[in-house]
């Protein structure tokens, strides 16, 4: 039998048998050619898939009838005999497939893109396991297979790769590729078991009735003057996305929440009522105001229980773009719609129109929002990447303008994890400002990368009529987020001359120059950004490097989905090895503190981190040892994979202030520390 199979393998793979044979037999040979390969363990040809054997089982009787009619040349006699033997062998194989729960547990994992399929496997304790990793599709880091706890580390051949072991204890055995990413898990259980299918979040057994909820409205602008009061409430609404209704959270019934617009120097009173069924707070992102109003539970205020009201007093000392969102279960509450924008102005812009674009995404499967665990964040490795892109809460953002108009777009990224690379279909773009005001000097750009929690202000000139798509392009994907329709009617007010001047903001430059002598000072604090993933150690890892310094998409969805914030710990680590809230940075008003972030590329899962400091402002002075140009005051900065980045903090605001990663799932997994500012007294 083995000799017969080998002959067929040789004849078909080397195409010695040609097209002149009987057509039905030729089809069978083509199936063999496409569906057989050399077994790296047995060194014999075999079918790729068990279902191929089943197909041949059905064809067997047909070919028994045609063998006698084949022209009796020696080649065809050999073919007929060997093909018949192969078909019989395949039929036998299909009838004797090993059972997973008896004898030896035989498992096959395939490399598909950047994933192992399946990624979640259950085996029986004490029963030998014969694991076959099909490396046929392996590229890059996926050519390395690791089971650290079993000391298995192997370069995958482009075929079958066999590993044998007997699990002696119940629990989880992670396996991964050479990038140190936990790509899958083998779950060892007592007693008999079956192959575990993909684990899915539990959904309600019946459809949730949303009829009593009001429909979410789009953004609205609320202009407030110094000393005014404006009430906010958080409540449930229904949000329609692509024709389907989803339960969502809102501020005042709007997604995104009301856009609060006020002048620099204003003080506003915001009574906030929580009408959700869970505790929440509001964090006023980027504001240098009273720490008691900062919205951090256990630090600045208690959580606000359902039905309770808390009165916020917010001060606006800086011009810029700020925003507000919860600081309780951001992974859920913010993702479900609780985010709003604050625009603080101090001058008039030389543009025809100003537009605010709130960028977000939403994860939908089978027409439903993917649910959130009650007591932890899922998608804890990479964060929850959505598959439906939203601008101002909608999938179909459209703006109509006249030819020649200059539009000032304010971009606010409120997504849990997704970074965007925004452009406007080839229209000319000018970068004007970021989080806390204008740049020293304006810059022409082709696109703008914006991380979660960052804000950017750009002017765009539409000098030709037609459609311009708002695009998010990264090395893996390209999305159209909305469109600008430029009508052929020329604008009545032409600001193209002002647009073509790259303005130097002398007031900003003068302010920043006061700190220039400290740009090169040694860091006061050096902080490593990393993750601790249970069951995987650095000694067990092979590093193949990382192709990109930003993870733009979730390339390991199944594995990411299964890990919760209870399974791992993202951390900020100081020079003494203390992590997260086990240490505190200290300063006093008037200090200028340099903080150096080191994003560990040798991490168990290398990933970018948007780092946010509450209550203060800072300048980015160096990235990977190179000084930055055209600085701007920030409160959030993206630290790319493998990068070292320095910020210079202008310490002006007393109190205990949080500093954390603004990937919501990383924060929920513990990635935060504090910055304590005392008074001179």
C-alpha cells in the first residue's frame, strides 16, 4: 500500500500523468495533486484533509467500474492499480479516524495568517497528546512555534510538525509564535473531553427589548459663558448602526455627547446625574483644574452610584481641544458611547467652517454588539478593535462645501485602542494644533496619525470640485470613514492665501522657549512599559522582531478576545522594579520634570501605548534620541513599539494625578501610576 501511494504521489506531483487519460480519472488525479503532501513525521504522502478521503470513498465504486476500460499501456496499468490502492486506503482512513478522547489524543493546528487555528484546545489530563502543527502557511514570526512551559521551541517546516507530550496537571498551557504573542492555549482538564470549539461571550437568551429607549441623537454644540451652569446626565439609549439597533450609553441622549464650547479662562458648573444601572464618573481629559473634579475613583472622588448627582466645577485655563469620558470601566462605558468634546477658544480661525470629527469604532458580530464581561475587560492583550468605523456616531458622515473653501477639522480619537492615520482624499492638509493649543509652527502634512485620547487640529483646502473621502489608511487596511462633497460653486470668502502661509505662533514659541534649556536634562524618572502574561517567560522566547512600530489591527482576534484583564497585567515599571500603583512620582509646583518612557520591544506582547498624564501639560522633547521640532503642549502621547520617548512636564497643578495608558483594556488591566504634586509650602 505504501509503495502504491508513493507511486501515485510521484506520478501526479511530477505531472508524468497527463491530460490524455480518461476525463473522470484526470479529475481525480487533479484532486490528488492539490490535496496531498509529504508527511514530515512518517515521510510518506498523505491527504491534506480528512474530508478529501471521504470524497474519494464515494468515488471508489465509480473507478472500480472504469478501470477495465482504461487503455492498457503500462503507464495506465500502474496508475489504475496504484490509484485503486490509494482510494481503498483513503476509504479505510476515513472509517478509522482516531477519537480525541481515547488512546492518544491527536490534534492538528494550522497556521493561518497571524493565527493558529484552532487557538483554544481542550485535552485530557494524563493521556498522551500528539500535536501536529501544520506550518504550510507560516511566514515571519509564525514560522517559530513555542510551548514555553513544556520547553518546546521549534522552527516550523512547511508541512506537518509533530510534538508529543503527556499533560500531568490541569490548567492552561499557552502556545505562541516567535513574537512572544500568546496565540493560543491548550486547556488540560480531568476526565474525557472533546475538542473545544471557539469560546464565545454569553449573549442574552432572548433579544433585549430596546423599545422603551429613546434613539441616540448626533452631536450638538452648547456654547457656554464664564460662570454658566449646564446639566449632564448619563443614560441608556438605542443607537442605530447600519440599520440595526444596539443598546448604547449617552450623555444627554447624544452620541457623541454634547460639544461644550467656551472661552479660555472660563469656569463652568456641570451638575451630573448618573441614570445608568452601574456606577460611573466623569473625567475631564486634559484640563488643568481642581484635582477633586478629576473623576478618578478613590483618588479625586467616589464613584457616582445610579440615581446620584455630583456637581463638577471645571476651569478652562488653556485653549485647545479637550474631552470628557468615564473613569470607571472605560473599556465598556466609553466604548458604549460615553464621550464628549470640549472646545476652548481664544481666537478666530481664518477658515470657512469648523468641523469636529469624533473618531470611534464598534465591534459587531452577527448583527450584535460583542458583549462585555461583568467583572473584567475582555480583549485585554491588544484592546477591543472595532470592525465598524464611526464618525460622530455614524457610519455615513457627509459634509458639503463650496469649491475653494478651507475647513478646519478637529479630530478626537475616542476609540478604545484603534490608532487612525487620517487623510482627505488627496486634498491639501495643514497641521495647526494638538491637545492643548497650537504648534510653534504650522506644517503641511499628507496624513495625521492619531492615537486613542489624542486630538489634532488640521486645516484642509478643497480647491477642486468632486468627492473627497476621509480615509484611514494603515499598512494592513484602508477604510473610508466619510466624504466631503465639494460643489462647483466657488466660495464667497477665499482663505486660500492664509492657508498657504505656514504661520509661526509667536506666543506659543515664546512660552515653549522658557523651557528650552531643560530639553536635554537627564530624566527624573525612567519608566518601562511592558506586560506580564502568566505562563510565558522571557527565557522561553525567540524574538523575530516586529515589522511595525504600531499595531494597527487585531491580527489575533480569537486569542485577544479570550484574554481578560484577570489573565494578565500590563504595567508601568520604575527604575527600582516597582510597578503601577506600587510607586509614585513626586514633584512640587514650579518643577520641570522629565519622564522617559521605554516601550519594551522584547515584551511578551510588544505594543504601542498612548500615555496620558492628568492635570498637567508636557512637551515631547525627544523620540529615540532625536530632538522633536515644532513642539506643541500635550497631555497624551503615543509611545511606539520599541521606542524611547521623553516628555518635559510643566508642574503647575497640586494634587495626586493619574498617569496611564489610554488603551482602555490596558488601563483596566492595571497600567496606571500616580504623579503627586505638592505645594511649595
